[in-house]
């Protein structure tokens, strides 16, 4: 069993106790966001740091979609 820490820069996104370690280049989904594993580093015998590059979220596009759903009050 390995303790896997998913990192985005210096921010810890998630830590899991896993039987297997993710490979470099593998697609992952953390907290509903898609990402790709950029590097895997073994810190200790059972402690693994996995660097993840998450897809950027365009907040302007999301805000525009929310405006369409709101009803106007009279």
C-alpha cells in the first residue's frame, strides 16, 4: 500500500492510500477536474508525490452560462 499525494505546484489537492501508483502521462480526475500526471517522485518507502497539471477553467464562460438560466423578475 502506498500513500499517494497529488500536488499542483506546492498545493496538495488530494492524498490517497492506494495499492498501485499512477504512471507519468496518465489521465486523472480529482475533485471533478480533469488533469494529467506530469511526474512521480518516491519520497519514502510508501510515500509518493505525484505532480498533476490540471486543465484551466474559464470562469467567464461559466458565468455567461449561468446568466441564461436566471429568470427576470417583474
